[in-house]
C-alpha cells in the first residue's frame, strides 16, 4: 500500500449515467469538475472526469471534453 501511495495521484472523479442517458455532464457534474480542476491546478495537475454510459464514455479534462463510443476503443 505504501508503494501505491508513493506513485498514485488523485486525478479526478468518475461515475456512470443510467441506460438511455448520454455521458454528458449535468450541471452538478460541471460544478464538481470545475471544483476539482481548480483544486488540482494549484498543484499543477490536470483534472479528469469520466462519465460512463451504456455504449460510450465521456472524458473531460480541465473543462474540455470528448465522448467516445465503445466501438471506437
Ligand atoms: Zn453525471
């Protein structure tokens, strides 16, 4: 566990959306992501939010984002 503590860094949050909903961030998702982004930027680190849906995922880094379908992976 100590080895992980020396090499693993918090980069952000992830969660899933229910089937039938796109992996687009809700208003509360955006607030959380910007909070994490502002906190991590003080340490010079990027912030990641990943939202998983039934057939795709959304990746958002520092306020910018992209949706990738699982067939593209
Ligand atoms: Zn969400």
